[in-house]
C-alpha cells in the first residue's frame, strides 16, 4: 500500500485544489449578470435560437467524433511498441507495420467516402 501513497496524495491534492477553486470562485467572483452573459456562446457569432427540447445535432457531428476517437486510440497501441522495441526486434517491427498499414487503409477508406468533409 505504501507504493500507492504518493499517487493517492497527489489525487487528493488535485481534487482538493479543483474543489477549492470552484468554491472560492463562487464566493469571490463578480455577480453582474446580464443577457449577454447568460446567453450561450457560439464561437463569436450570434447564437441561434434553440427549441425547448434542446434540438438535434446532425449525424455527421457524431460520425466525425467517433472517427476521431478511433484514430486517436490507435496511438495507445503505439506506446507499448515504442517502449519494448528492442525486445521485440523484427517481429515487433513487422507487426507494427501491419497495424499501421491497416489503420492507413481504414483512413483512406473514410477519406474516400467523404467521412472527413465538414460540408
């Protein structure tokens, strides 16, 4: 258990700092509310009115988010390979080349189908 003590102390310190920051900002922050401050912010443009139920997002938004997650998670598989590259030698190199080629084929397929277009 003593091996985990520094991690637990760091987690408690980070949580304490986050809670302290939120609580102290509620007490010390300015309380001048107006229509512009309470309105939603949309990257500097005038916000469009939303229906009472919240409205619907286009499916393209979710597809783009899922593609980002898939291609981002591939990086997780590169870390063990990079750490143990010396131990795996040629086998590790061949396996990683096959993995990267497979991911590149998936990327080319998505690109060709228009999955990366925002229009």
